[in-house]
C-alpha cells in the first residue's frame, strides 16, 4: 500500500527509550497498527526484514511470521 496510507510504528516504544529512526520503525496500515497494540504482537527486525511474533494466546510457540505478499520471485 502507498506509504501515505500507513502509520509509523516504533518497534521499541519511544516511551521506553526507543529511537525515532528507520532501524526502529515500520510502516503499518491503520488496522494492523491497532492490532499490534491491542493484541500484544511484537515485531523484530534481525535481518532488516520485519518478523511478526504473535502473542501466546494466539500461538503458544510464538513462531515468528513474515508477510510474503511483497516477496520478490
């Protein structure tokens, strides 16, 4: 989706010492941005690509997931 339709999300919250930088941010649509906050998902970027970790009530093993919609062939 176009960037102007997204919201910036701090991976490490600004209120907990997270920086406002591209290394600590991700663009999410409003729907998914709210889901991240409401359902306690976490995001990690170990390889400069975002991995989404579901909360234990959705996945007891908390397997990291990727969005492969935009994956290059």
